[in-house]
């Protein structure tokens, strides 16, 4: 992701994301569902400590992209056919993220995100979390 800082430490963010989840199938089977999305969002600076080494952000974003179910293969090994099809998707997300600055230019962070995705057959709400490393020029 690429972020642009605005007044009050708020940011605009632009980027792409790959998310792979698995839908359960049968006793031990799983069907992969992959999403490739582009995202534009605004992050509001919520809190920071006195030394400015810790920052907490809340954000909203719009997203759009493509979802593939079982990498486009509708026939499963047991002969079943997947009814869900690959699709163009759109939606939004809400995010809560925290950054801890290790130096003037490097920050380590964590985020949680709830994505609201429409246009697909596999579900509309996806929870994601992760770690990130930021470098500021």
C-alpha cells in the first residue's frame, strides 16, 4: 500500500491486496477462494502517545477486483460441480490499525479489517488481520 499523510496525521491509502480463504467441503476437504482487489481508503488518526512512537488509526475504504473459486475449476475430484462462479467484486472495508515507530522512518504495525464484498457467490463478509512494515521517505 501507498499512503499519503494529510493534516492531523490522517492518511489516504492506495493499494492492492491478495486474500485467499478456504470454504469447507465434505469431511476433510477445502475449496480455495482467492480475491485480487484494488483499494482506496481514508484513515483517521485516533490516538498517539506523547513521544509520537505509537499511533492508532481507524479507516474506511472502497474496493473492487476479481474473485476466483477453486481457480476456475468447477469439477471436484469426487465428481461434484461447484455452483459458485468466478466474478468481478466490489465493496468496502473498515479497518483498525496500530503503528509503533522503531526509528524516524520505520514502523511496525498490526491491523484488523472487516471487508464487505458484493457481486460474488461465496459470502459477503470477510475478516482479515495482519502485520505490516512501513518505511517513510
